[in-house]
């Protein structure tokens, strides 16, 4: 019976495959997983409790390596080992420790799954809240008027503008009529006078211009 520590054990496997690509950490990981799953136990030295691998472990490692090259998953390989090897049982004083490790791994998986579900629920709730918020904002945005409504608005504005102009023109003409005759009339020849139309038009225009903005704002409730 041969015995090896992990470095020499790795070298034995490399010799079988004539390859330097097999890393010691990979092999160590295989056997740690086997112990965590309570499938196979690796012997220890009595003084330092250091792992010591033997011929059975070598055959198991070669088997795992071959199956990996055949694209088997590690979990499937581990489950298949008992069909090919007389796997080593755990010593009585190691069972509790192995069980604890296995339970810890199970607990980690359960906690990880619970956290994942919690995060998904929180994310879903936040997304739903955002949807409600933006839906509310969209509903508060005033709808744009249709093309027909826009035409009607422009038409009403034109009507109001013309009404304001007409009101101011009437007011201007009324004020013009109250002015003294010498301001409104002009001589035509030696003995005849007539209304100065140009002067009247200029008066009306200035009056409308001076009062148009304020009157329009009043009409539009601005």
C-alpha cells in the first residue's frame, strides 16, 4: 500500500496522464467535496492530522479526471463513485464534524436561496411602485388639444382680437368727436371747413396702439 501527501499525490496523477495541467488545488477540492458530502473519507496522520492519500484515493482521482474529460458534472461523478469503488467510511470521531460541515453547506444554500427570493420580492415591489408613480404623473399631464380644437382656439383668439380693436376704435372716435372744432376741422378754400380725416385716422390709430395690450389681456383673463 502506497501513501502520499497532497503534493506527491498530485505528482502521481500527473504521471498517469503525462500532464502538468492537473493542479494540486483542483485535486484537493475534489476530495474536500467528497468529505463535505460524506461520500468518501481521506485518512489523516495521527500526529499532525494531515491528509494522507493511498492507492484507493489515487484510483478515485483518476476516475474523476477521466469522467471530467468526458464532460461529466462533478455532482454526477460523485454520485456515481459508489458504483465503482468501495468508498472509505468516516471514523466515529469524524462523523460529527463531517455532518456539521454538510449541515453548514446546506444552511448556506438555504440562506442564499432565501436572500435571492427576498431581493427579487423587494425589486418587484419597487418596480411596481415606480410604475404607479409614473402612471400617476402621466395622468396629471394635460392632454394636448386635437387639430380641430387648435383651429377653434386660434379662431376664438382672432375674434377676441378683432372685438378689442373695434371697441377701441369706437372709443377713439367718441373721444375724437368731443374735441374742439379747431382740432377736428380744417379749412377747404376761403369759406368752407371739413373734418380732417387724416388727423382723425392718426388719432384713432394711436389710441388703439396705446390701449390694445392692456385691453386684450383683460379680455383673455391674463
